[in-house]
């Protein structure tokens, strides 16, 4: 039987992205973790991790063991929580992961509200950009993940997890103030000659923009690549391009220098989800309820 501690080493290395980062998280030395990984590989008779400059890459065998290892660690942590609950011990911690713009639009008010109602629960928050994070929930490193899906982007698998959509966040066309199309409802064909601001190829909002352009039969020019919506809005204010920005971001942005409205035709929107284990420990449902309320407020 595999040693659970050595399997955990592989899971931590995969989640951290390098042996040195995993060692720091686990309070071990990098050579000690390398030794444990080597023992696991000898035990299985195969290579699990390929070491590369700046990080690691899992082999096919490593990915298979990671999938099983995350689930095994999650079950062990769930078992410990269940035993403690049977002894009358109230949960004392709740760990969340959220992408950057959710961390600004949804999370602050939800954490404050939850903290007032559940002062005995210690909260923690980590930055997790989609599509990452599902494995952290499976392994129990995160109790709750706030993630998104953009149009045209496949939904990650969530075996053994519960996923609930809490918000549909429309992507609005944002133009510099005074732009000829401001106040109208142009289609993408009307904007084909514009310089767009969007993420690099492969980033979720770029996939959405490219998919919408393909559907409209037009070619758009992305002149400025950034995944940061605050940078996008600053560039639009400066008059150097146009872009699609979620309504929740615009709701919290300073007014002036830009105008926003829907596109002609189908309105793209990102979907925001919460993800947790199917049998979560008690604080999770209460936090999900709090996040639902925060989501409703975000578009008021």
C-alpha cells in the first residue's frame, strides 16, 4: 500500500508548482521532499515528476496519482472533521479561494457579514485564478472555491464536487467618453475597425471575444493585451481602445472618462460559481448563503 505521507508530498508539489515552493509550504527542506518523492517513484517503479527550469511537470503517471491522491487526502480530512464534530467540536476554520475580481466585488462584504454571524470561525482567503482550484477543493486544502466560466470556455471537471452558479455577470461594451458609438447599441461588425483591449490568447475573456467575433463573421484587432480589468478601464479612459468588462467591475469603478452599454445581439456574460465538496463541513453552507446575498447585491 502506498504511503499516504508520500502521496501528500506529490499533491503538494503539484499544487505549489515546484519542489521548493512545496517544501516551504510544508515546512520541510527541498532535499527532504525530493527524497520522499524519489522513494515514492521507486515504490511505483515509474517517474512521476519531470523537473524543469522554474518548476515541474507531472508525467501521465503523476497526473493519475495526483487525481487519486487529491481525493484520498480530501477523504482523510473530511473523516477528521466528522470525528471532531461527533465529539462536539465546532469547526474553527474556513478556507476560501477566489479569482481577483470576485475578491473585490463579492468577497469583502461576504467575509464581513459571515464574520459577524460566526465569530468563532477563522477565515482565510487565497488568490486562485480559473480554471485552477478544483483540485484544492478535492484535496481539502480549500473548503470553498469561487470561480467563473466565460462563454466559449469549457467547464472544468468536478467529480465528487458540488458546483452552484450564484451570479450571471454581463460583459458590457466599454468605450472612451465621447466615442461616436457611445449611447448606441453597436454590433461587433460596427466595431471591426477599433483597437480592442483584452487578455492574451488562451485567457478566458479573449476566448469569449474571439468566439463572438467568429460568430459575427468579423475580424477584430486586439492591440493591447491585459487580463487586468482595472488596466483595461484605465486605457479606455485614456482613449486608446475599447473592451468588454463585467458589470460588477464597472459598478465599483470610478465614474467619468468611459461609457458602457450592451452589444447588439446576444449579450455575453461570465457565470460565477461556488464549488465545494458534496459533504461539506458546517460553515460551508452558511458561507454559500452569504455569498448568494453578496451576489444579488453586486448587480443592484
